């Protein structure tokens, strides 16, 4: 039977704990996730949770699954990081001026993210931000043929870096470690069983 690490929840043979360097982000991070995405092993959202002590993820299928987090969001100065007709570039002074203490991300494919957005009306009134200068994604094990979209971890890292001038190498190096595991656990960690 396959054993799983109870801290990072990866199989013990590819446990990522030794690569985790925890830090606090300059804003609380909330990741909303479509339930179907939860099971995906290559999902980067949980790497965010392992790294950022003030990050949370809520997963659900119906709007009521998100009621509790909606209350938290309403009581904070929150920004939604999701492109749309009314979104502004995060790299603008308007973002900095907003002094947001909470950033919300929609995890999953574009289709799942859109489904979540459509289902949760309390998101619609939040100030919405997109990336004007998104970096090239380095998350290659799960790229889509459609676009070079960033992984959730990369979107979080870029937002913190561009919006708060924060250090994000702890996040990005954990994604690299996870990716290296997928590409070949044996060469990557030859000293372990
Ligand atoms: Zn672990």
C-alpha cells in the first residue's frame, strides 16, 4: 500500500517537506477551488498552503460551501485576482493604493475558475485585477495547449512580488522541487528510499 506523508500529503517516496520554507505573506491568501480539482496530484495550491502560513483554501461544489469564507472576505479588504471586463492591471499604482490585506485566487482550469466565479455573486463586487506582465510559466508538467497560463502557485507568487514587493523564492523553489519529483524521483533524491 502506498504511504502518504501526513504533513505534505505527498507519497512518502516523494515527500516535499524538506523543501518547505514557511513564511508569512504580506496579505492573507485565499484560494477557492472547484471540488474536482482537489484530487489532482499536480495541483500547486497545496504547495502554497505549505509555504504561506497565512493562506487558506476552500474547496466546494455549491455556493453554500463557500458561505463561511464569503463572510471572512466581506470583513476584510479583499482583492480578486482574476481577469475580467472590469479588471485592472495589478502592476498599477491603483493596486498599491488599495492596500489590500486579502488576495483571492480561483484555482483549477479556466473553465472551473469561470464556473466558480459565476456561482459566487459575492466575488463580483470585489475589485478585480489581472496581470499585465505575467512571467513565463515554469510549471511544465501540467501545461495546457491553449495558453501559457501560470500555475496557481505562480499567480500567488507573482501577485505578492508585483503588488507587495515580497520575496517569493520559497514558493517557486517548492514548485521546482515538486516538478523535479515528477520528472524523476530517483535522480533527484538518490540518497533516499
Ligand atoms: Zn512530507
